[in-house]
C-alpha cells in the first residue's frame, strides 16, 4: 500500500497515454480509475485531460446515457485541469485512434 510517507492518507494515481478505441464512442472508451500501484478503484479529487490528436475530443464525467449532453470538448492541442472534481470514471469519444493523455489523482 503506497502512502504519502507523512500520514496514513493514501496517494492514488491513474495515468493513460493512449488512443480512442473501437468506434470512438463513449461505450468503447470508459476509463475507470484504478490505482497504478495496486489496481484498486478510487475516487479522484483532480484530473487533467490533454488532447494530443488532430480532431476534437469530447468527455463525460458521469455515466453517459442516450440524449445526455457532453460535459466538455477539447480541440486539438488543448487541455483541461479540474481540481476538486470527484470522479470514478471518465468517458471519452471522438475520432477512432485519436491520441490523448489522462491523469487522475
């Protein structure tokens, strides 16, 4: 169990440097937050999403449903950081094969 070394509070971390899978839909691109050290699920307190692709990248913080709007869109080369944003999963959609990086802690 990795910790901060200062207290008993655990330090959780998730990182993905990858591309949009399948058809580029939310269904194909859920990123459940699993701790890098032990694979246990966790709830984040902040995240950063970077669009390294050449097309728009859309994201949802809550589970997507039919007819629900996107939470955000990143144009090529843009990034977003949200502190104090609690989430257990991130859903992405866009052009299949588009590159992105996603951190949560």
